[in-house]
């Protein structure tokens, strides 16, 4: 992201990434998925993200409030990145 952001900044193009953690979805509850309790034990906030929480991060970066943000990876994972 950083290299791409530097390359495209002169063209007023921002480059960012959203790195989501485990998300509570219907597919996540399907056969073969890890049980929710196992996933949540490794998450400092103790739960999966909602789809709305992930999409809020994307909306921020894609909307007018994020127009001066570039070269960032936004970790939306309940603190997993901290451990």
C-alpha cells in the first residue's frame, strides 16, 4: 500500500487496504468453519466483527472523510493484530 500510495499520490489517487479479522456471516457458520468460540478466544474483544463494522471502515476510506488518508492498512479485527 505504501509504495502504491507514493506512486499514485501525484495523481491525487489514494491507496488503502482494509484487513478484516473474523466476520460473523452465514457462510462463516457453515460446515467446516471453526467453531465461533475457538475464533473468539483469540480475539481481544472476544467476538467476531459484524458485516456493518467492516463496511464502515471501507465507507470511511472510500468517502470524503478518508480523502487525505493514503498508504494505510486499516486492521478491523478486534485487536488480533495486537497479540
